[in-house]
C-alpha cells in the first residue's frame, strides 16, 4: 500500500490527469512517461501511470513490472469496471500502474462509450497525478484521451517525420476539439468539412473556418474563439543533440500560433542520453538508473514544469 498523499483526506479523485502523446511511435513517449512518473512519485506524490497503448504496451517493462496480473484490457472487455482494482504496484513507492498487456488482438480498443467511462474512472482514482501514455497515430481513442486535458503533453523528436506527425496530431486535436465544442449541427458540419484537407477551398485554415462560423452564428463564433484559447498543449523535444534541435521547439510554437492561433507551451527538452538504452534494458527508469546523468536532470526539470499550476 502506498502511503497516503496530500489529498487522501479530501478523497475527491485525482488533481491532474495528463495525457502524453505525440503522433509518432519511437519518439520517447513511454520513456518520458516512466521517468517523469518516477520523479513525481519520489517527491511523495501519489502517481498512477496508465498505459493507454493497447496495441503496443511497453510501460510495464520500463517500470520493471514483469507480467502484470491485470490490465486495461480487463476494463475494455468489461471484466472489471473498477479501475482502482486494475492498478498494480511498481518497485517505486507511490507509483502504481495500469498496464495495457493482454489486449484482445481483434478488438483492442474500447468503444466510445467505454472510453468516456475510462476517463471518468481515471479522474476518480485516489491519486495526485495520473499520467496517460498514449499510442501512436491520430485515431479517435488517442485523440479522445489527449483531449481530456487542456494541457496535454506532446513528445516529439527533432526529425522531419516526427515533426510532420506532430502537426497532423495537433491539427486533428484542434478540429476535433472544435467540433465537440460546437452546439449547432450546421456549425459541426462546417467543422467536419474543414477537417477534409482536400475539401472546400474556402475553409483551408482555421481563420477561414472562424470567419464562416461567425457569419453563420455569432454565438458559435465566440465559443470557437474560447475553445481555441483554452487549448494549450505543451511540447517536449526529446532526443536532442544540437542547439538547432532545441530551437526547433520554438519554431513549432510559432507555426502553431500563426497557423492555428493556438498557444503551444514549449515545456523543455531532453538530450540524447547515452545511458537511456541501458536503463531501458535494465528495466529501471533513467532517473533512478543514472540519476547523475544529464538526461535525468532534464527529465526532473520536465517533471516539475509538467505539474506547475496551470497557466492562464
Ligand atoms: N532521450 C533519449 N535518449 C536516448 N534514447 C532515448 C531517449 N528517449 C527515448 N530513447 C530510446 O528510444 C526508445 C523508444 O522510446 P519509447 O519511449 O518506447 O517511444 P514511444 O513510446 O514514443 O513509441 C526507448 O526505449 C529508448 O531506448
Ligand atoms: Mg510507447
């Protein structure tokens, strides 16, 4: 049993639910999740990490949990409704895991209704922080999980393929969020047609769309602006080797502002760490495996920024 954290007496569920995505596979989402979670748990926060990558479960391995007896797959298959019962302890005090092992090969993903229940259940967990490690791609489950917070974390690496996928990811998140926020069916239809990149030539950018929405219904236009403002994803550049790699984060930030009108916060970067691979092979998070390494120092900085009070 983990010791009671700051919030135990209040018993009102988790304070922060943070999805960690990034569009592309292999950029370090799971590595970052495992390490950030370890840092926060070592600080005494009660942390639950959820492996939402049902088609590529890895988080248990990075945390040294060999064969979790239960997992999110039991929730998906409706064998268990209580997420608390699906958590397993890790070797790190205060850090527990909902693994994603043993998913049904034919139907790994939860239905939309089940996803809503999942997110609701995660919010009720008695934890200070819940981190969700997302799979690659931009399919609806990933987008729904990312949308659960205004300030999800996007992990990218300084390669054109990763950057390309990050833009697709942000684009998908942006339009999906807008569509969900629009009450009028006609406006929703308009947003849907803007989601088709080969569609209406007059709806190529978010600004075109805003103009159309305002013309159709000023109230929806105001909500549009509000929805865009409240969406403030954060960016982590992983695996950096040069100053140019680091600067790339700022460029992405400017492009997002210019093209989508959204404020992306550049949370920081993590170097390409020589000891990272060995830490993965040893199944011990880098921050414990090589606490003196530069990578561990960057990851500790990222962890503290990640749970800073939300900026307005
Ligand atoms: N900053 C880093 N420095 C060196 N190697 C890294 C770094 N981040 C990740 N890796 C390596 O990349 C591998 C893939 O990362 P992973 O977190 O599994 O990617 P994802 O979850 O995005 O698919 C890790 O197992 C690790 O060996
Ligand atoms: Mg992963």
